């Protein structure tokens, strides 16, 4: 059992092997980041990495992660990766800390109330129906492309509504994929490289600027049409009209823009990637597919998915949870705001800490047969349900993803809509690999739709 304390004698964290002067552990992180992060558990509960000259304390035990995220969260800030994302996300809740973060969360939370989630689920269902209706029996599709298009459509139409927003939705489809591709590199590479006129930087900066500009334009149009805005029930209108219950203040338009960009990112990247992995795993496991189809047939049949269906799909939810466990976010960071001792290791003020949900969720000490796809491990009576802090795909504590229930509804709606009409068969002769990203991506995922009815 990992030991966690904040006082007492302390030692330095053991360093991971393979450090090179000046480069640190950059070479193994570059060559095989996923395998390298998984290997760190062999060297201790807290292991020091050097990314160039940047030291990082990697937490490999769920108890230490729980301490940092929940029990002693006030002693930790966001960390370097989130600082590096600030030029894109501004001061949204994705990047901020402290009282400002709490204030923003209070104002945004009503937009994700269950009543609104039910309204958003209607949009998700329409987007899922459009996706499944566009397929041709036997004609190969890219599930990665389809999942991203579905997620973008669902989130963009949830945020914006009416004719004013059509250019914004088109720009989201154009620019957000470019931003997503450059996010991880921008987050970990030295800030001094941001201004180099290389194609990656030019494409990223141009797409980010277009995205921010079009959202500013829509916000200005919403504000100019106050009467129409009062009739809208989209998320942008809710944010513009939100009032802090403690101070009575509203959110400045620039702040609304930052929050919209954060929601766009969170509602597309994680959801689209997880949805792709769900169908990859289901396509590889015929017994899982059979049980999934039986449940969807009994609840949904061949009609469109309704918001009330989601709660009646427990096995479908377990399939989703298991795909998310196997293919979780790769790395998150925190920064120590005060000197402390964690698990007997001295952590100085300003030190960077990191944890990998991906590595935690594949730890054989935490999950039996961790590389096996087994949705039944998530049954209420199962061992995995008894220690919830081992499973943190949406983070935990004060920075837990505010849209986690939205993401669950988004993914389950799509899984049910697809499963009610199609079997997705993996294309022959293709080996699907995990590509390093904020959330590991399928290298490619060609699938063949086969009608079920």
C-alpha cells in the first residue's frame, strides 16, 4: 500500500533510469512515451523524470494521486502543461486555479444540469442518426473521422443555435482538428519554440486565431440581438446570461469565449477518441458485441435514441467504461504551491508533479488482467467498483471535468444509435496502433458497416 503524508522526514525521489545529460529522459519519452510512462511504476510510487532540464515527479500510486487531486488539492496548482495551453484556452476553467476557478465553475455548472443534458441529448441523437444514415452497407469508413465529425456536430450545435451560428460551426469543423493535433506538442515543447516559423506552428496559430475570432463574432451578434438571445436555450446563451450566485456578477464576453473554446475541446477530443476505441474493442470481441446488441434492441429497437434510454443501458455503459479504462488520457500535471512531503519524498515548492491515468488504469496491482477488455469488471459487485479513486479518466476533486455527464451521454447515445442499425466489422489486414497524444489515438480505424436488420 502506498504511504502518503505531508509532514515528516523525507528523501529525494528515485530517478528513472536512462537519463542523458541536457536531454534528461526526452529520448525514451520521444521514442515510446506510452511504454515509458507505464514502466515507471517499477521504480517506485514517486519517480523523478527530467524532460530536458525540467524535473518532474511522476506519481504512480492512486493514493498519491488522490492526495494531490482531492485530499490536499489546495496545496497544488495546475502545472506546466496547463500553463502552456493558456494561449489557446485563455482563462477558462481548464487552465485556472483558486478562487477564480471556483467562481467560474459556479457560473458554468448550471449549464450542465441534468435537465440541460437531456436537451443536449436530443441534439446528440439527431447527429448520431445523421451519421448512421450516411453509411453504405459494405463500404469502408474511417471510424476516427466519423466519430470526430459526430462529436464536433453534437458539441457545436449544443453551444450555438440559429442562422447566426452557421459560420461558427463551419469554422469549428475546419480549425478545431488542426488545434487538437498540435495540442500535445505545444504543451510539452519549450516555449521558446512557439515562435519558430515552422509549418506546425503556423497552422496551429492560424487555426487558433480563426477559432477565437469567429466565436468572438458570434458572441457580439448574440449580444446585439438581445431579444433573440432570450429565446435561445443553447449553451452560449446560458453562459452569457449566467450570474454568480455569490457576487451577482455576470461573465465578461472574453471569458465566455475562453470557456466556449474549452468546452469545444473537451467535448470533442475525449469523446471522439473514446467512441473510436469503443467500436474498435467491440469489433474485436464478438461476445461483447452480441450482448451489447441484445441490450440496445430491447431498449431502443430501431427508433432514434431518446435521452431516457441512457439510464436503461447498463451493459452499454460498462462497455464504454472499459474502453475508457484501456485508452485513457496519457498525462496530467500539478504544481506544488508549498514545500511538502509526499509518501516520504520531499517535494519543494514550485516542483512539477505528473500522473498518467493511462498507466494507472493498466497497473496489474490495481486491475486484474489489466490489458484484457472485460466490461463485466464494472458490475456493481465487482472488485473495481470498491476503490473509485483508482479510476480517474475525468480527473477528480475540484478540477474534475465539469462536462463528464455530458460526455457519457454523448458517447452512449452514439453507441446505441450505431448498434441499433449496424455491425461495424474491422477492415481486414489492418493493425491498429495507439499513437501518443493527450489521449492516445488509433493510428487508423477502418471499419465496414454491415446492416443488422
